[in-house]
C-alpha cells in the first residue's frame, strides 16, 4: 500500500481509503429495505485494515444511520488504533448547539472510540453556508478539538467551484473532501479545487473516483479507446494519483474482490504523483470525449424551463438520466435521484401543463422524457 501526507497534520494515510457508504447490503425489494449485511461488512473492513488501508470514511446518515456503528464494531478489539476515522455531521442535524454536541457523542459511541480523527461538516451547500457561519459551527468543532474529542476539522462538498473557493478561504481547514475523477475536471468543484486546496496545505480527500463504479464498466465504444496496458479502473485511479495534492482516494468497495483489486493497484510502486505521461492524458481525454458523446436527452442545464409549478427539478432529472446512459449503469443515478427528490419533487409529479416545453431552447419533449427518466431512476433503496 502506498501512503501519502495528510496536509499539514503531519499524518500519513493510505492513498486508498475505504468509503463506508457502499457496504454490502441485503436488498429486500418486497419490504423496501436494504440493511447492511454486517458479517460481510466486518469481513471487508477487517481485511482492509489487515492489508494496509488506514483511512475509513463514514457519516451519520450513511446506510440509514447504521454505517458508523458497523464500522465501530468491525474495528473494535485492536484495529481502531491502527487507522484514521473520518465521519461527518450534516447541517440539517445541527438544530441547536446542544444537538451538535449530542450528534458528536452519538458518533463516538457508535464508533466505539474516544476520539474521531477527522470530523467534517457534511455536504456544505451554497444555501446552507451562510447559516453554518452564523451558527458558529466551526467554533463548536474547535471546542471538540480542544477537548480531544476530534483531531482534525474538515468539510465535504458537492457543488460548484466558486462556493468551494469561498468555503476553503474562510477558514484554516485541516482537510476537505470533494468529488473528482477524469470526467469531472470541469464539473463539480473542478480540477482547480485540487490546485487551491494544495496551495493552502489543506489535506485533500477525493470521493467518487469511479463515479459510483461506472467508470469501471465502460460501454464498448469507450472501452475500445483505452490503452490496454491497464484496466479502465486503474486508469481512473491513476488520473487522481497523478496529483501530488491528493492525500487519499476513497472508494466505496462492496466486495472482497473489488477491495483486493484496488489494494493491488494502490500498491504499484509507480502509482505516484506524476505517473501520467502526456500520451496517457491524451488517451483519457479521448475516453472522456467519447463518454460525453453518449448523451440521450440534449439538455444543456440552462434552467430556462424552471421553475416548474409542480416542483420537478427538470435539468437534474435529465442530467441523472443522461449519466445512467452515458456510463451504461443506473445504480449511481438512481441513488442521486433519491437524494434529489428529497429537495425537489419526483418527475412523476409532472402535471403536463406544458409551461416548460414552451421555454426550452433545445425543443426537448420534456413531459415525455420525464416519464422515461422517472421509470429508469425510481426505486433506489437506501
Ligand atoms: S409540464 Fe410538467 S415539468 Fe413541465 S412545468 Fe408543467 S408540471 Fe412542470
Ligand atoms: S430549458 Fe431545456 S435545455 Fe434548458 S434545462 Fe430545461 S430541459 Fe434542459
């Protein structure tokens, strides 16, 4: 296993981290449940520790609030001291200052530990950032750190670069966690976020390196463009390992086979920063362009169709549907749809009023396509 510096903390962490949001589950469609298969999860987590992985990422909300306790039980009895645990508290759970502390205490209990290595504000969003500042959440976290309950303070982020930069510059964060992969260099926080976090000495943890696993299974026209020296999954990881600023790459591994394969990739002596040649980068650019050409609904995300009187997030729905088609895999978009519809309404709420279609410059048949997208995206069980 390769290890990397963790920003200015002086720690070293494994370059591969285990993300505990995709633990093995027992899906029961009839009951509408998908609880974690604890025995399989324990086996996975313990194998990871015993084979050099030292970084474990979880959150209060993962797996219907059970992920922390599964990780805690798996590490109990000698493995906890060998690893760094990162967990997160979302602003939506910070109803009062007391609640912030209670949530931390609950995380400590679930994780069966006296301290958390990295405590993050989970998924800061543009609309919640002002309230987070007003509510002095960071000061509260600093108190936890001075009491020895947490060791480092960070945030995770899924939005666009300008808000990321504002958050990054607001405070001397120990770490930040963003989505990046070779498809997202100009999307989400963008490649520029990597550069800026590095300049500040802020440890950088990457999530979704394989876009929910979809980059590991390219459709045939994309597959044909890869340099056959390595598998697509290895190229995707190498793209990120190439950045010296990246401390740890989280992968949500579900099976022992995936874990073993990834440990092998992250143990190659040449999988270090600067490992991508100019030819390698050009090859990945061709792969990216091919993926992007596989778009089913020509929605540009301009939002001229919004707002919808029924609260349907039209561009988000089309983006998720296109993503599923682009990668030939709908698991990740379906999960995204579940989260999106907690803020906006499902596509099935469309009342066919036609207001949006009149405003769409692309002439998209929105009503018809929303129905198609909803059928493909509905039904994710968390
Ligand atoms: S047609 Fe459907 S999606 Fe479009 S504005 Fe009306 S209700 Fe919303
Ligand atoms: S107006 Fe058309 S192109 Fe623009 S976001 Fe809406 S559906 Fe997409």
